[in-house]
C-alpha cells in the first residue's frame, strides 16, 4: 500500500511550500499538480490542439517528458 498526502487550499496560502516540506521530511516524492496541469495545457496548445477536447488533452499529457522536468 502506498501513502498519498494531498494538500488543498486557496491560492497563495502556502500549499506548495507545505507539500514540499512534508515530502522532504517523510522522504516522499513530490508532485506539483498545478505545474502538471499547466504543462499539459502547454503541450496541447503547442500541438495546435483544443484544450477542451479530451483526446487532445490526453495526447498532450502523454507527450510530457518527465526526465526533462
């Protein structure tokens, strides 16, 4: 069983800072979902896709090279 901690809150409330500190403290991986959403959207737009189209959005997300992130 794996452990997942989600931090939710309003904009600029310190969610990212807290999440990074929790991940470092417990030795967990950290995923910034906001950055992931923005990178996916960028990939869709770069490919001239429609962000409202599910197929285009999925294709954009699948092109992300996480080794460069």
